[in-house]
C-alpha cells in the first residue's frame, strides 16, 4: 500500500511537503535525545557538587543551572513544539491533498463508466470503497510515513548515541530488541496467515 504505481505520483507531487516534514521530524528526534544529557548534568551536579562540561569542572550553582541547563531546556522545548507542529502540518496536508486528488480522479473515472457497470456492480460497495478506502489511504499516507520515518530516525539516532556512550552496554541492550523484532515478525506473519 505504501508504494505502487498509483501512489508513487503523490510522493513526487507533494515531495516538498514531505521533505520539510521529514526535516522537522529528524530535528525533533535529535532534540529529544538532548534532554537526557541535561538531566544527567543535573544529577551529576547534585551528587558531586560540580559538573564536567567540555573537560572543565564547573560548580553546580544556580547560575550554572539557569545558564547551562534551564535556558537550553526551554530552547529545546520550544524547538520541539515548533517541529512537531511543522511535521504535523506537512504530513497531514500532503495526506489530505493526496486523498482529495485521488477522490477527484476516482469520481471523474466513475462519471465515465457506463450504466451497465452500475447495474452489474453493487453501488453500496462502490460507495464503501470511496469512503473507507480513501480514508485509509489518507491515514496510511500521512500517519504511515510519519511513524515509519520516526521509528527509523529515532531508533538510529538513539543507537548511535548509546554506542558513543558505551558500546558493550549498547550491544546488550540490542539483544532484547532483536528478540522482540523476531517475535513480532513471527506473530505478525501468523496473524496475517490466519
């Protein structure tokens, strides 16, 4: 459903919206992974009385807390809010435009069909296709692209960040993830077979 000759034209037609949405999504995913670093500085500062930043020890006082932790946190939060608004507008606008274009094309096609076609096919089934299936297409086009890209980018960025912190622990953390992925593939295949 996500790729095909009838759908690929909408990726090209609304590529600008999708690329801008992907940029905002990657920015939000990156910024979400910066927040734990700030929390770590607070915890280290409370435990040790100082914070090591850039190889230099800074005393953990109110000035450091405001300048190096609170203000960056406010900036990150504002950028995340802006980025989430932007990717929602971009992905859902592209999805709604693709759905309305597909709906118009289908309607034009239906106008050209003969009366014999409508006598042979149940009109209620055709109406179901035009309501349910097009709504599903719009959801798949907007939510599907967003969730697929979000999982890929956030997962990759998190693994890279974890690997830079400690490769051994990252390897241990990936073992249950691999087991979970394998189990979900097996369960998904058996459910689709049934």
